[in-house]
C-alpha cells in the first residue's frame, strides 16, 4: 500500500509533471514566476488547495455522482465545488490564522481559476483512485507544480541578468526556457517504476 | 427524460447547497474590519492592479489606515482619490511637489574626452566592469542608456552620449535612479531652476583634462550664493533646492558653466 502511494507521488510529481508534461496551469506558471519568493508562495498555496480539492472531488464523485449515474457531470460539478472550496478556505484562514492568510495573499483566490486543480480532480477519476490515493495524487501533482515554477523562477532571475538577443527578450525567452525544461523532464519518463 | 430532470436537479441542489454554505460560512467567519478601512477601500478604484506596490486595493487600504502608506499611495486614483481618503482620515491633503529625474552630467561628445572606441556589450554596468568605458571621466554618463531601458515611460533618451530626461513624460518612479551604475540621476523638484550638471569627485585639474564641462570645485558659486544654498563637497558643488532663491548668480559666475538654468518644464 505505502509503496504504491510513494509510486503515485513520484509519478505525479516528476514523470507526469502537471506543467511540463501535461501542460496544465501554464498561465500562472508563466505569470507568477518572476521571483523565487512569490513563486514559492504560489506553490504553497497550490499544494494547499489541490490536496484538499482532490479529496473533496473524490468524495463527491464516489458518493453522489456515481450512485446517481451522473458521471458525465463531473466537470461542471467539480468546477462548482472547487470554486466554493477555495472561497471557504480563504474565509476560514482569514478568521482563524491571519498569518497564513497574509502569506498566501492574493494567490489563494487566483488558484480558483487554475486549470491544474480541475485537471487533478478529473485525472484522479480517470485513474479510479480511492480517497487516500486521490489526496496523495493531488499532493504529488502540487509538489510537481511547485518544483516546476520555482525552477523557472530561478532561471528567470538569472536571465534578467543576462544579455538576451533583442527579439528574444521578455516572453519569448521564457517560453523557450519552459520548453527546454519540458524536454529535460521527459527524462523522467525513462524511470522504471 | 428522467435523466435530464435528475441531472438538472442534482446540479441545482449542489449549487443551492454551495450558495447556502458560502453565506453561512461568510457570516460565521466574518472578520471585523475597521470602519475607516472599509471607507478607504471604497474610495480606491478596486482594479487590484498592484501599481501601489501592495497586493491589491484591500492591502493598500489597510496600509493607509496603519500609516504605512501615504494617502496618495494609489497611482491610478491620483489626487482625487487621495483627497477623498484624506477627508476620511481627517488629514490635511499632502500636496506633493512634482519631481522629475535629472542627470547630473553634461559630458557629451563635445565636452568630454573619449577614451576608446568601445565595442563590447552595450550596457553601462558592463562597460564599467570591463574597465574600458568610452569616456575618460570616471564619474560621467556612459551613454549606453541603461537608464533609458529601465524607464517604463520612455522619458529618457541618450543624446550625444549623455542621457536626457523628458520632464513631461517623467513620473518620478525612481527606476532610473536605481539603474544608473554611476548614480548620476537624482529626483529634483520641478521648481528648481538651477542645477549642477556634474558629479565628478576629481580635483579641478584632473577634471579639466577629461571634460570641458566639469565642476572644478573652485567654490566661486559657494561664495556667490547669498542664501547659503550651495556647498562644495568632495570636489563637486551641491545645491540645496529648499534654500535656493533662484537669483542665478551661481550660474553667472561658474567658469565651466556646470551650473545652468534649466528649461522650464
């Protein structure tokens, strides 16, 4: 059991990295990766939200959608629930622990619209994970997202210092960097698990 | 048919439950916000653009209340918003004087002596670190436009090897001040009529060799100034703009014509 969970984490975080292999959550990956500090904040917020969301989505699917044979409604229901969940988590944090709320700042509500969250929930259903496996898969995916965005932020901080050819300055060089990172992450698909 | 009804009902019920849940949670976890803070927040534009340097309008409102940010902290709202906020807080409106960037060097192609034909990376900091800046003066403007690249408003152009600021376009954001590797740029109030266009700490004789428009530290201006606004420190003159009476005697006497009258903005 525990080995299969470790396997899920490695698979979701590295082999099927959510950003670099599945191309989900690209907008925040490119948008909030200018500084390592902010990218870490976003990464932590994503870990927080995806882990909770994948658990809740699993419960919803197993105890509501599957018994009613409404599997085809999973997308719309998951969107509803994730949006609501993030709102509730935000309100809860604001009241109970203002310190965490301040640290996450505007990133928490931003994640509501991050497709990676929905992507994880849907992938978990496809893979027929149970409750615990879903949470672990969510955690792994979010860790993979954090690794990717922090790496890109580190590279971008260095690119800022470098003399980049004029046509590549700004967005183009970032996209090229992301593409090279994606190729590098393809190396993980050779892992024999 | 029953499929459609079940599906519609299920989504409707879920939506309804979520709505009720959100309202109850909102009531239960309501955080008491300072009345003034809510009023200040209402004055702000609410675009959450982050132009003030805080994470959205809520954060700026809280910072203004706690006196961490000035009442005119919102660059989008400008003076009208600042006025509303200051009436809420019962403060006198701070009328800040407009300042603009000013380059303290006049060593252009005509005045400054060239050291070499520089063909390296076209960036001021790179030129300095290579030890081969195009001008002989070790304090003057290099003219590769690192400041112009840093300016988000396109207010700086390099003309004849010296950066020049278009004061109409300058928003006094200070990006160029931080970008200049020789610290030549200063934010100077618009009302300042006379300014020193040199930053060389070299002695007069050394300055003369490398630039015909450099401050010789002769102290003639210091002696001329009746208001005591000019001091010569580290071989370069400084004008205290608060004390300056704009009499113009310093500019008249300056042998190198380093102190010059500025064009009115």
